[in-house]
C-alpha cells in the first residue's frame, strides 16, 4: 500500500487487499446485499470516537449529549445511549426518536430558536432535562406553558458570546449577526427575570458557537466568556449547576488538522478551575462524520471530447443523498471500492442523476474509473442521511451498520409506495373539476 493511501485512512474506510472495507466487511458485499446508493456506518468507529471524547474530559465531571441532528438513525441513538450518552435535540421529532430507543428524558437537552408551543408541551410532559432557551419570547412561553401544566421547567440560557469560530459562514452560530442565543447582557436580564419564577428552575448556562471548529481558541474564548457570566450570577445569588459548551468539534475531511481533543479537554479543565459545575457538551459531527461512507455505483462515464471540457462520472447517488457539497461546497474524499492497478486515472467531476448543475458530490478528482465500478464517498456519517430529500422522487437510501464481519440494515431503502402514500390523487374530469 502506498504512503498516500495510508495517509488517507483517517476514517472508518480502510483497504484490505485492495478492497475497501468498513471493519471486516467488504463494501462490495454490502452493495451486493442492499444495492446502491447506501450509507454505511462503522459501529466500532462510533464507539471509539465517543470513548475518545469521554476520556479527553475524564478529569472533569461531564456529560456528553449526542447532537441527534447529525445522524438521527435509531440504531445510532441506541448505540450512544448504551455508551452512556444523553442527547441534544432541536425538535419534537428528535425527542420522539430518543424516546423510541428508550432514552432517559432527563438526559435530553432541547436547543433551537423556534420551539413551538406544541413542542414545549411535549418536552415538558416527557420531563426533559433542560431547555436551552434562545430568546426572551421563548423563556416567557416556557414559563407560561410550565405554569399551565403545573410543572417546573429546567432552563439554561443560550448565550451568544460573539466569538468567531473561523468556520464556514453557514455553520458559524456564535457571532452577533447569527440568529442563535442572546447577548450576555440579555442573558443576565433573563436570569434575573426567571430567578424567582416558581415554574422555572435555572440549572445552567449554554453556548454553541458553530460547527467544524478546528482551533481550540474560539471554543475556549466562549467558555471563558460564559463562565464570567456564571460567576456574576453566582454573586447575585443565582447558582447554576452546569455549563454547556455545545458541540462543533471539528474533524478531518481532507487535509485539515483537526482539533486536538485531549489538549482541548485539558484546557477546559484548567479554565473551569475546580468550580463545582458539571460540564456538558453536544457533539454531533465529531462522533459520527468519519464513521460513515456513501456507497455508490458509476452509471456512466462522459469523457470530454474537447481538451477544455470536463470528464463526468455520473453515479447513482446525488445531492438528495448527500447535500453537503452543493450546500457548503464541502469536500469529501472519494475512493474506489476496488483498487485496480492497471487502469489510468483521469480527472473526474463526480455527479448525480438529478437535473441540477449543483448536483455534484466531488469535483476534479483523479481516479481510475469504469462503468459499474463502486466508489465510496467518505466522511458522510454526520449531516449525510439526515439532510436527504426526495428530490426528483428519489427514494431515500438505506442505512447499514457494520459490526466486525457482520452488518445490519438499520433503515431500509424507501420505496416509491412510501413516497406516494402521503399524497392525494385527485379524480378530475376533463375540465379539471
Ligand atoms: C448542530 C448543533 C450541535 C452539534 O454540532 P456539531 O458540529 O455536529 O458537533 C450541537 N448543539 C447545537 C445547539 C447544535 O445546533
């Protein structure tokens, strides 16, 4: 195996005898069994990432709340639950998923700027652990609903610390121009407002500054910033039990140097400085991104007939299966499932069948490809399947969880009947009545 390939093995996908595997299972075997496209995840990679993070924080009392929105498959939720995770949710639907796998409602944190009355009531009745409140209006709404239901809502205020996470603008959330959280001044006012309210129990303070953060400074700045507010509140007689740093821990997709999670964990411990506080984090991408590949097959090769034209490899996966390249210009590694030694590589744009020029998975990749070849798009375990749509009436691809030499289909392929059954076929005469 060449050095280049060893270097690329930072994900769950690895070559064994020139065949790409997840754990001890050849991806070609999965393609034979479930067809393509398909999302394939490694159980051991997910487990290892969870343990890595937990160990990085071992000297700090902490709880990991898996951010369900990164990958909400029930099997993955069940796995993280078994490892001891709580959950961070952003909708009633995600709460239902957690409850469906027997997750403890008390381990659930509810984030998001647009919680509806119905969602708040559902979460209050379920008895969730904490609402991360993102506005004054939301706080007032939670107070009113908790009073009506005769219960007490646990609340943390999400502070927007106005630090630059140095990430893609669509996934930065901690600048004052973003819609998330409230300023420190407003947070202080909201804590005072809620302090003596019988239906509110102020348990913590929260921030989340963005996603795919690979430098420790913004995360540590945010921590220092909200800790100041926590200490000020303490002096006001408002005592909080937890500090929630959100998620956003970056991973390697291409050649990034990802956040050193152990250094970060040590710095967090130092900054907390023995305060009597539980640390909470809400990782999504860090736990799941590199655990998964999107398995797809080449349908057609369109070779440029003029020197300044591009070569297109049309594959059976599309932007409806993996939106990140189209949405964020995200870069995902693409590897052949079977390495062929004799074929000449060409430069390809890897595109899907959808009728949009924005439908691409990768651009300008040097690969030796033939029609019917299987290729794997790497690092799709986070914000892959969850962003899938039915655009062009394409069924959502199945999800497969690999465990050693075995694998399970943890979401079957969506059929055309699955899609049509939600719709009404109007019976009309020729005049359209
Ligand atoms: C999306 C999100 C997360 C997870 O972000 P990652 O970058 O996937 O770790 C955590 N908390 C909140 C509030 C979020 O919106």
